């Protein structure tokens, strides 16, 4: 266990950031699945709307540093999940 005040603060910060990062990455996975589902149904409007939402979320995650910029580029070009 940490003994200093600064070490205890770092533990709190890490826990907060980990929770936030997990939530964002989980949301990205969900949005990615929604894009794939919309493409499967051949509904162009729904697919475009889902892709716009997905690409916006990817932009925000890359801007904050939750995912690397190169990973964001890969997600743009191939939004369908790989099984």
C-alpha cells in the first residue's frame, strides 16, 4: 500500500482514468457493432447515421488519447468488427 499522500492521489487518479477509459472503449465497441448491424440490414440511412456517430466517438477517443491516432485511422477505414 502507498505511504505518501502523492502516491495515494496517484492511485485515485489511476482508478478514475481506468474507469473512464473502459467506458469509452466499451462504447466504441458497441457503436462499431451497431454500424455492422446497420450495414447488414442494407439500410443506407441507418448505416450512415451509425457511422457518423461511430466516427465522432472515435475522433473524441483519439483526441483525448484513449486510443492511438493510428488505431483511429484503422477504425475509420474498416468499422466492421473482426471476429
